[in-house]
C-alpha cells in the first residue's frame, strides 16, 4: 500500500510503501488457503453445491438418518400390506395357481415400498463406500418408475378413482424426470429444489386421495359432482 504524504509548507511529495507483516506472512505461509477462499468467495460457501439423493439432518449431520428412516418405514409398509389384518401373510397365488385377486392391491403397494427400500439401501451403501456419481439418484428414479407403473396400470373401479390416480401418475412422472435430470446436472440447485417440491406435492396428494376415496361414500359422491 502506497501512502501519499504532502507537506503544506515546502510542497514536498513523498510516496511511502507500507508493507504489513501479517498479510505478507499469511500469503507466503498459506497460499492454498488464499486460493481456496478466493475460489468460493462468489458463492459464500466452503464447498460448491452438489445434489444428492438425501441430505443430512442439521441436528445430527454425521448420521445417515434419512436413508435409515426410508428403509425402516418402507419395510414397515411392506409388513402392514402383507400381514396386518389377515391371518398370516397375504399370498399372491391361490392354491389352484391363479392370482389372488383380493390381495393384488396389497402386493402392488408392497412392491412400491420395496422399490424405495432398495433405494434407501443404496444410499446407505453410498454413505459407507464411494459409489459412481449419480448412482443414488439413479436408484431413486427407478423407485419412482416402479411406483408410476404400478399406480398407472392397476384397475380403477370408477371415474373418480381413475381421475385421482391419473393426477398422481403425472406427479410421479415429474419426480422421475427431476431425479434423472439431477444425474446430468448435479450442480443445479434448481433441480434439487424442484425434486423436493415434487416429492412433497406427491406425498400431500396421497393424503388428499385418501380423504377423497376412503373418508366415506358421501364425500366421494360430492367430489363426483
């Protein structure tokens, strides 16, 4: 830093170079830290953003709580679909070798849960062992694909049931596209936020479908009107 001094009496001009020892020593001792700080100065982050299939919880960032909950809750869903409310487990086939039509929906729902459970297992593997980039998002996209195929192809008994499942299918397709797009653009914060919003939208719409279809016959008739 050059300091310009001007004297009022003699009109003498002097330029004094001023060197601060702290800045010079820090620049010589830690050049890599200076480069790192300058490289992230524009974003204000210690590391550049990179999307992932799950994110750590702020109160327990060192543990993969989201994948653990995903696996446990999906296994609970499979158990409820195939065991709860029935004497023993619900078989997929009858004794004569034909499909058990009464249990078809339960097996469809159990298969959807199983797809997301597999995605959670892959996320846990990725937590302990490095996986190729995009692996977790790829399995998440496959889980959404399984969900979409099962939800969009099973039989609907009436027009209202067909309508609500069609709306659900559209949201699921959007989740597939957003998750797959994150593989191609892992630095996109917009895609990560879009997927989070679509998953939230899908979950809340599941609750809405339950209220529309199973709250009572009068409620379904009102929606039909």
